[in-house]
C-alpha cells in the first residue's frame, strides 16, 4: 500500500478513548490499535501520544476523602496509567508488535540536554520496531508545570522526532465554519498560512481533557510552521487513520498546510519553549523593529532596554517589545548578571544569536 507519510505522530484524546462514565472504550481502543498495527506492518513509523489515564483511573476508584484537583489527578493517573498501558500492551501483542511507555513532564523539555535524551530514547525505540506510547507523568506534575493538555505534548513530540504528519484525533470531525450543531455548517478542510480562524474557534474544553479546539489550533499552526502537516480528525470514525493515510482528499478532516521552509532542530525546540522561559529581554523600539523585519538579526545588548528575571547561560528567555508584547523566544548566550553588565553597550557579542531565536 502507498501511504502519504512514513513517520507520523498520532494524538488520541480522552474523549476518543473513554465513555461518558470515564471507563475505557475498549472497542474503540482496539479498533485504533488495529489501524496503527496495519500502518506499522506496512513500514510506517508511528508514535502514539495517548490521553485517557486520568479518566480511566477515575472510573476505578472512590477516594476515601475529598481530594483537591492535583491530588485527584495524581491518584487517578497513577492507577489509570497502569490500566491504560497494560491494555495497549495486550492489544498490540495480538499483532506481534512491541510497545514502550514514555512518561514525561513539561520540565523535561526545558533543557536542551533533557530534550535530546528523550529524543534519543524514542528514536532507538522506533529503530527497533517498538511503538512509543507517550503521556504526561501526572503523578509528579503540579498545576503550573503541566502541559496545557496532550495536544501541546503531541506538538513537542512531533517536532522533536521530525515526523511528517501530526494527526490529532478528537471526538469531532475538525474545525467547523460555525457551530457544529447548526444546519449547513461545514468542516474547514484546509487551513493555509495566515488564515484567520478566530471567528470559528469555540473555547469550551472537552469533557475529560484539559484543552479544547483553541489549544489544538494554536499547536497546529506552530507545528505546521515547522514543515509538518497537521490533521485534526474524528477518532470515533471507523478506519479514520487508514483513510487519512490512503485517501486524505476524501476523508473529512481539517488539514493545516505545512510551511516549505526548513527549521533546525534547535529552533524547533526553542519554538515550543516559551513556557520554560526563565527571564525576559525587553527591546527598545529600534531593536524590536529590526527583529520583526525581513532580515535575520541577533539580539544585541545595545538594543535591549531591560533584563528581567534570573537565568543561566543557554536558558530560554522571552523577547518582548517596549509594550511587553511577546516578539519571540531564544536561547541566551550569557547569564542574567552578565547580560545586565552588557546592557546598552556597543561592540558586544549577541545576547541571543539569530540561529537560536524563534519569532512568534
């Protein structure tokens, strides 16, 4: 069979894998595993980013006392993750395919070293025919360090592994040009660069997930800008994965057109790193205009009006304009003390070289 892509990341949302009462929908899960197994056996490398652990654990337990939101998440995910990965293991074993569990946390992407360690781990799994099943380690995450949801995690994983496509499976067919319940409303089939979707995005969150279509759209744009096709589709449709891979033009979904320009591995990491920023470089107006211009320019000390926060060399910092608005993020070449000593001076080395600068 001739598939469109040979390496993909597939994000399966909680509302695809769980019934209304929070129990695992084993029939749906089995159907998706069958499709992934078919792709795998035909030479497609697949990375799964799977939700469902918290919802799965919730259906197993009745806590002895009232728990706060973090305690609930930790308890339910600890029980649910074991249940979820065991089910995946059994289902894939029926196809003779090995799977491996990768539990990660947002802070594990904050340093380049940890980022590369995770990439190396998943690469060696793929080289050996093992399907990585990735999820956030909710047992050790706390609220401020959590991913927005697994959409954000799937974007990081897709970017990190250089996949050709990220397929986000939700419980709707894609992004609609109106309310899905209104007659005549249709799925937006293709999203080109610069297309404004703000009028179409609903802000409600999914029943068992933490995010919604706004998060999916934000992640999709960023990943597509890195040259990766992003598809939002309905994971409850029969044969959705094989249809997307074999008949993408006739399968209902929303497809974000990828950028033609290549992005380096370091810039891909930096592009997803705003949430890990340790400090801020606020530019004066002249420097901000130069950075926003057509030419690639570095952040020089003479153009920085203020250094905010404390950071070490090679940390991620936010780059802002005079009004505090975000311009981009970058890997800084000196620590915060040295940056302050260099502030406003001519003839100094860049604080952020343009090779390590990502503009929003």
